[in-house]
C-alpha cells in the first residue's frame, strides 16, 4: 500500500478511536465562579422614602336645594308609593342637594282599631265552622242556632267568603287616601284637601316658591342680627 492509501485508511480509524476515547472519558469539572464583592469605603446613610398622599380638596355641599327637606306622606296601602318615588326623583333632579323623605300616612285611630279586629272575626268564624258543636255548648247554648247549620251546609264556601270579605274590609280601613307634601315642615300640597294628585310641574313650582321664601326670610333675619 502506498502512502495515499495508508492516509485514507488511517485517518478514519484515528478519528473513530478519538471519538471512542472522548465518549468514555470523564468530563472536566467546571471552574467555580468567583464572586467579587465590592466594598465601598464611604458608606452613605439610607434615607427612608416618604410617601406623600395625594389630597384632593373636598367639595363643599352646594346646590339650590341644599338645606331644605321635603316630606311626602302617602298612603302605603293605596299603592301610592310609585307616584311618591317618581316625585322624589323629580325633586332631587330639579333641586340638587334637597332631602326628600318618604313616609306612610296612617289612617285615623278609629279605622286603625277596627282594622285590628277584622282578623279576630275572620279566625272566629273559621273556628265556628270547624268545631261549632263543641264551642256553642261551652258558651251556654243548649244547641247551635239555626244560622249555624245554614252556614255549615257550605262550610268551605263560608270560610272562603269570610276570608275575602275580611281582607277587603281591612284594606278599606287602612286606606287613608293621603298624599301630603311638606317643605321645611310647612304643607305645600294636600290630596285630602284638593281631592287629586299634584302634577310634577305644579309641585316643582310650589317647592321652588317655598325655597325662595325661606331664603328671603333667612336673609332678612341675618341682616337684622348682623
């Protein structure tokens, strides 16, 4: 074999053997990383950072209706809460800062007392329909009266009629029909007197006049005492 053939055969063998040696030889250890600490000779004091809070100027309460109170006393059993809430929202939008209070207007005392007796009568009639034979002898009757037997023939119909009529009567007794509007303690509109509901524009004008008159009176008093 000449030199060219020996080179062509020997070079691949040499590379193969070197790969085998590198494959099974241990890997060299990695050099440890050296941490360089820089020490400053001149140490500076640490100044704590102060967090300054952002303060916004508070807005003073203002508005054409500020300092005024409107009270709407309405009949809650008459489903007048809807109109009352509508008037409240209208006044608050027309007079910013105004305080609108909604409250129930109770019926007179005699009607309230009668409305408390209606449930007692309802449960009394139902109790008679269920056990009248035992109740009447304890009340001193030898036998139940004739009207009891007439009502007992249709016992469930009598009980249903008593319940419905009692609820209607109780609702009527709790009905005051009131929608009274006060501004700063003085009445500006009364449904009991006018026999109608106030219109929104009408109520707005009445409240505006009352607020204007209150400011005039307050200004006169302030000028008098100053």
